[in-house]
C-alpha cells in the first residue's frame, strides 16, 4: 500500500470515559489510548482532518448518558479547536448525524478509524463507511473490545471478540492494520 491520499481523515469513535465503567466487563488492547494519542498527534502535525464521534445514550442509567462524566472524551482523545464532533444515539456515526455530508463536502476519500467498541459502534460505522464508498483503514490496536456473553450464556473474552470482529471486517469492509503500519503509510 502506498502513501495515504491527501484526502484522508482520522475518525475516532466513542473514545469516552464511560467505557471504563465496570459494567462493560474486562477489556483488551491496553495500549489503545496510547495508540489513539499517537494517531492524533501525527494527523494534527500534518494538518490532516480529524473527526470525533461521541455517543450520547438515551438510557439515563448509562455511563454514556448526557450529564454523566462518562460522556467526556478520554484524555488521549480530547478534541481540539477546529476538530469536528458528531454526536450520535445509535451504533452508526452516519445515522442521525451529518457525518457523510461533511466528509463529502471536505472531499474525504479514505478514513482511518479507531475507537470503542470494535464489535459495536466501530464495526457498524466501518461497515456503513465502506458501503457509502469510503476506503477504510481500521486500526486494530487503536480499538477496544469488552468481554461478551452469548445468547446461550457462553462467555467470550474481549481478545476473542476483538479478533473475530477484525477478521469479519478485513478485506470486505476495511483493511485492518496496526498503528505503526498506518503511521508508516500515512507519513512516509
């Protein structure tokens, strides 16, 4: 893969304090926040477009409900002046927002995506981005999964959830890469 085209943007999905709440269970990718910060630093240094997505739950008991401290962006991913924030209430960052319109207006062709949770909002947004014709690079180690329980009560550790989600997206909806690989491609 060659250097990223000029019209590449970083899209960070739901990198919010509420995902540290115990109710989500154990998580994986302990280096995700550091990798997200690294991606942000490089995109900022190169004046590449950066977009943030913030989940606002309609469930008042959710740590992601408006008025809760969990809605706040994690320190590693706090938006800066001029970086657009899209607030959503569902899994896809394209539903109920003007994200697609803004990306088209800005001439964005490729999205570098990271965030939480890889098997929910990150996956849904990645799939929709690909369906809308964007070229997507999904950053494996800048995404997070949590333990899950199946319909039958079976327990699935976060690492397995993460790996299966990435496998189902790679090659069909995105190219899955590591942070180092994305930075090498984007900023040669």
